[in-house]
């Protein structure tokens, strides 16, 4: 009768090839330069915009002055909206 044992050397070779391909992909991704320019950060909220002196989300009002940032306490049943600058 024929002996039907799995060919472990073929399985080991496949495992080494798969590991090498994965490692090569990771190394290329970290070494290759990124394409395009790096975008400059844009102020996404009035709190990050140094030109905005006062902003609100319809619940609280925040102001920026020489002492730093100061925000009011929101009301009990406040419904927040998007932040908007109210004074420059």
C-alpha cells in the first residue's frame, strides 16, 4: 500500500514564502516615501482658531482673552449645535 503522509517540507517552504512576502510588504510601506504634499492643519473649530474671540454651541459661550479660555456652564436641558464663532 502507498504511504500518504503530508509533505511537510512543501508546507514549511510555503510558510516561509508567505512570511517573507508579508515582511517585505511592511518594510516597503514604512520605507517608501509618501506621495503628495502634506496638508497644512486647518482650524476645525472656533476654539482652535486664534482669530475667534468668542464662540458658542447654543449651550455655552466660550471667550478667549489674555488670561486664557473661559466657558460658561451649559443649562440643564441644553441641545447642542455646531460650534460657531460669534466675535472676532
